[in-house]
């Protein structure tokens, strides 16, 4: 018996007649209960959401729950309706209910914290030591296409992050007018490479006919992409997203297919929901300004999307152990490529760490180093940009207006850059996206000491000291590569 017929089996004649007449079906009082159930079961108009509504009594809804094997506890009729619709979906008319692949859910849960870093940067520990990055041959697996031109993953990631950064700046004032939701959505999707922001198979905007308080009403959303089970809604500027979600989830559970990924925004904040995991709490809640840092959380918007792709979410609110380990892995990966240049690799790594720390505590403009990495990946000139930055950090007198301050001390007296491969650049970028401003000096020291093992530190004489104010760019020293700081 199909899910829909099991639902109908719990309804009496009077209810069946009322539903049939409301849908303008050819039903009469002379028909028996089984005839009425058969007429509704065969009708395409009698979708599940047209049958199961809050206009039904709570006892009837509980009877339906019992008939389909669901928990019937709860006083609120809305909760019972949502439970039934979620279990059956509109596909229940054909005996098939909406199910989310358990493997996808497991992958989704794994893509958090260190798991997400591993998924994003799986090639970091596999860089061959015998060849430099420039000499490394590309394979079809290493490439993607953007506009018909093969590009590396780092270029695609940098291009996306740079575009999202510009989008966030442009959206700071908010889109207004009757088509604000359309402008927001199309401009966002343009960042992901879709011409005019209108992917094939996606509808902007889309209107659904849903049941609300026993009536059929129309409800519009900004984006509906059924193939990818993805929905985006742009709420009013002053809307509270938690409140807006309570209304939107009622819509989602009546759709065919039920979306798995739902993006809800009021153009200031953004929440990502994964209905395979949780229907109440968002999987990601961020400010629009932070979109570039979480670009990997939206694979369903990309042109490279494949069925089963799941969001990869790394918490960048602070420097975690995973991020610290990522820096150490980056160091080891670059060192493996450049045997005999250990001091250069150490200096380069510490220069990057200092820049990451500096942009988060105000010694560099906010997101200055991170943006440089985005643009460097996009323009394929990351080595030149890093060299220019480090030279400015070591130059006392620069023509006004000066953006990059002078970093007194020995670390930048010898500007060092190293060629970076895709995984290495993406690792450095992800580390830079983390917030280094709340790193305790001793934790910062452990990040540095994690770069080299005890034997290497002993052989080189490298060590960490935290005897200065953490906001002083001279607050750590490594005797193996720098001289004591002079003046300020």
C-alpha cells in the first residue's frame, strides 16, 4: 500500500467527501468509503499536502500518524502535519517517499572541523618532493573548467572567493525595491560562474501553491532548484531569521521534492539549513561579510556540482587545533619540495603567520592578507603579491598614503617567497581565513613550534619567546633567521 493510501485509510467518509469537494473531484454522498478513498488515491490533484492539513482535527491527524507508523505525540497540529508531510512527501501518491541518502548524511557530518579541512586539502600531504610545483604536470583530475578554459582548483576557489567578497561589499547597503530578491539571487549566482546568475533548471523567483490553515495559498521564494534540492529565500531587511525560518520550513515540507539545502538571508545575515540533519537549527549562521570564508559550504551553487556533494564547513571564528595543524602541514609540504632550503621555508612560513596575525589585530587592514590570497589565486600571481607585501612590511619610508605599516625587526629583512601548488595555496588561504586575534601568545608559540620537531629546533637554534605585547609585531623571535629588533 502506498503512503498516500495509508493516509487515506485513516480518514472517515465525511472527511473524504470534504477533501474531494474542496479539490473539485467527482465525488458524491452515494459513494462508499472505499470508493472515495480510491478516487482520492488516483487523483493527481489530491496530493499529500492537499489531504493532510491543519483543518483536520488533532485526533484525525493522530490517526494518520498511527496508520503510517509515525509518533503521534504532540499537542500542536502544525507539528503533526509537518511530521506526516516530511515522512511521505508529495511523491507519496506514487508510493515513493522522499529519502535522503544515508551515505550523503554521513559525508555531511564528516565534513566538519578537521574532516572538512582534509576534504578541502586532500592533496596537501601528497605533493612529491622531487619536483617543484611549477614542474608538476596537471591531470584531468586536477583541473576544472570555467568558461570552457581548464583552470586549477586554486584559481577557481580564488576567483569565487574574490567575487563573493565584492558581492558582500555591494550588498552591504542591501538591495531594495520589488525585485530585490531577484537582484540578490542573480548577483550571488553570478559569483559561482553562472551567466546572468540564471542556471539551467533553476527558477528565479518561484511561486508554490501550498496549504496554509486549511486554505490553498501561493507562496513565492527567491530560488527553487529542484534537481539539486536547493531553495533560497531572501527575507525582509528587518526580518529575524529564526522567526522567518519557522514560516519557511512549513513551505519546504510541502514541496516536491522536499529540499535538502535551504539558504535563508535578510541580506545582512545568512543561515544554511540541511534538512537531512536538522530542521530547526542552521548548519551555518554567518554575516554576509563572511561569505568568502565559507564558500566551500555552498557546493550546490557551483558549476562543478556533482550529486552527493556536501558542504565543507571549517570554523574560522578562531584558530583551532585543526588550523594550527594545517599551518604545520603546509610547512612540511613546502619543505619537502625544497630540500636544502629549510631556512627559506621557515622564514616564508613565519612571514605568512605574522601577516595572518597582523590583519586580525589591526596591524594590517582588515582581511588585507586574506584578500591578497584570493586575488593572487584568481590572477595566478600569488608569488609577486606576497613579495610586494613583505617588502612593504620591511620598508621604513613609503610614499603616502601608506596602507601597509613598517614591521621593525629581523623577520622581513630578507623577503622570501616560495612557489605554491594548488593544495598549498588553498591551505594557506584557509588558515588566513581563521581569526587569529584571540590567539593566546603561548598558543601562537605552539603553532610556531609545531612547524619543526624537537631535533630540527635544536639543530637550527629556533625558539619562541612571548616577552612582548602580543600586538607588537616584534613579540616573537627566532634566532636562527632574524636579528634582534631595532628601534620602532
